[in-house]
């Protein structure tokens, strides 16, 4: 990992680690071509950090936290840049989380609609079908064996090399 302090540009081919919002704020504007991210899903995991994203009390608060990060992502992207955003959903344990108990909260959809409102252009909704998903003991619904990956851009004209990702 390359350490960044006060920088004029982003090091090429470098993975940056740390709190996303803090790291993004340290970067100059308009320097990043692609962001691939999978932020903490709503109410699924406790990473042991106070105030962490993902443990908000209501799904709308989670959406607001991810939006603040995506605002900084928009700032650091070049105009032709893109974002691959992997998000999964969770089930409500109480109505106060934003949906009736046992219901999907619709976190990916709520986030996507908010990002569209923030000016993001949604180019694709890719279904990541899990061929070997984690077993589930739930007996009153199907197991969730997929996640979504959204391809987001800021401008109608952006860099996309379809030939580079085609499978023979």
C-alpha cells in the first residue's frame, strides 16, 4: 500500500486502504478513473468501530452515509470515470429499521434512487449469481443467492471497454 499525505495526484495502480470518507477527502479532485467498492451492507455485520457504516438505526440513515461517500467519489472521479458498486440487502428485525419485521428493507433500491437524485447515471444493474452461497437455516423463504453490482457514471460519455471484459 502506498501512503498518501498531501498529494498532487493519485499514485497509479495503487489500492488505498482505510476509512473511505477520510481517504477520499485526502485525494485531489478529478484524478480517479474507476472505483470498485462494496460498502458495509445495512445491519449485517459489526466491524467493531463506533459510528461505523452499516449499523445505523434506520435504512435511510445508511443511505445518507453511503451518499456522503459517493459525493466524494464523484469529486475524485475524472469526467469519463465509472463506479462499480456492490450492495446487498438485509431483512428487517423491527419496523423502526425502515420495513416491517422479516421484510427485505430494500437498501440497494433506496440507495440507487437516492444516487440517481444526486446526479449519478445508472448504466447497468449486474446480478452476481453466487454458485456456492452460504447455507441458510431460514425455512420460510428462499435463500438469497445473489447480490447486485451497479455500474454508475457521472456523464453520458464515459470510458468503457466492452471487448476487454468479453469472455471468448
